[in-house]
């Protein structure tokens, strides 16, 4: 394939909000050349994720346009490299075919202007670090009741310490585009904390007790389209420390059943359901 055709190609990374939970990103292929190409395959490699993220759904990219190919990231690599070692860059290998049927492979360094790979890696490793010390879950039911003439709802979050794991403390849980905590943009669940090593040292025959926190909320907004188009409004942003060290924010999901209950509650509280 002529070098001029290949030189007109560039790649960048993006992510649809609907793909956030599935850890899928889009490789956006732009053709600034004069000839259309078919993107036959895409392979994303990053040192912070295991294996290769492969997309094989073909896309024709015409001059002056950008087309996206979705790829699912591998498991995170959370081991910390030595400070003296520079971080290796991600790379994207494209298999492309021109209008004459000629194929070429080229490897490019993708632009990631919004830092999607770093954010996803931080979320993944924070969740894994917390999971070594505690199991965090949200109850599979939404509690809805009247309070001072208003319809309010509540989620129950549970923390079960992992025996022998590090100390975990949940410092804050963020509200969302749909969920408004009563005292500001976030909840401060002081009960979601434990130091299992201390507990067992005090009583070697004991087992860890489960901690719970009730997150009361009202609708953050009442426009029906916000619920109809919801992608991330039922994910809870968790700020935690592990052995006293803050980890990046990660997200605690609710079940599909509770997601539906939250949407139904918002409709009832807002008076349009």
C-alpha cells in the first residue's frame, strides 16, 4: 500500500458512557489522506492491561472522516513499576486494506486526550486493592418511604472485612446525576471502615462483623429524558483508603433490578410516573 495512504492515518481513544462498566473503549481511526481505506482489524496493546484488546469489525474510513472500532480491555496489571522506569506507551496496530485490495499493517501511538486508559486502570486497581481487605455490596432492594411530606429512597451498602486483608475505610460515596444525597453532593458513611488485623488481635477467636451504611437520597433532577437516557446515574463513586493510603475513585454498581427500582422511584417522586 502506498506510504502516502498510511501516513494519512491516525488513531485516538474514546469511550462511550454505555461502555464504561464493560471496560470497552473505542479506537477512533481518522483518515486525513486522499484515499479511503477499510480497517480490517485493530489491536490495542497497553502495559497497564494484560493481553491485547482486539477489534475485528470492519470499518471503511473515507478521507476527512473518523470511524470507531470497539475493543474490550484485558485484566489490569496493577504491579507498580520502579520509579526509575519510564512507563511504556500504548500502541495500536491497524490492519488496513485499500480500494485496490492491497493490505498493510502499521503501528501507531494513540492519542488519549481524556486519559481513559489511566482512569480505567486506576478504577480497576483501586477496586482490586479494596477487595483484598473488604467485600463491598449494595442490597438488592430499594427502600422508599415518605419523610416530611417528601418521597425519599435509600440504598444499603454493606462492607464485609476479608480476614487477613488490609484495613479498608470508605471515606465518601458520591451522589450522581440522578441521586442527590441529603447533605450535599456525597455521603460520608463513617460506619464503612474496619481494621481486621486489630479486631483479630483483640480476640483471636472472633470473626469479622459486617458493616452497613444507609444512603438516603432524593432525585437530583426531574426531567424524564435524564432517566430514559441514563448510563451512569446508578453507579456509586467510592473514595476509599487501604491501610491509610487513598486509592483512586472506583464505582460500585447496583443490580439491574435496583436500577429499575431507582428509575421508577424518580418517576414517582417527580410526579410523572
